[in-house]
C-alpha cells in the first residue's frame, strides 16, 4: 500500500469515515462505496480546514483589536 493511500485511510478514520481497502470490505459503519467515502472525506476535510482558517482570522482580528500586534 502506498504512503498516499495509507495517509488517506488514516485521515478518513480520524474524521470518522468508514474506509476500507476495496468496496468489498465490511467496515463497522454504514457500508458505502469507496468513491462516496472519498467524496465525503473531501467535504469533511474542506469543512475542517475552513474552520481552522476562520479561527485564525478571528484570533488575528482580536489581537489587532486588543493591540497585541
């Protein structure tokens, strides 16, 4: 298994997506195809990144308002 696939599998399990090696795997969660898992994983990754970036902007604005920088 390539390091890219290993990273995707690890990240998918981190965010709670039922990912296996193939579509025939029987994950503990709702069995959906690998294509749908990867699509949902992309949406969740985007959502998490958006929250992190938003928080960074909020922290930067608060620091500027409070004259930390």
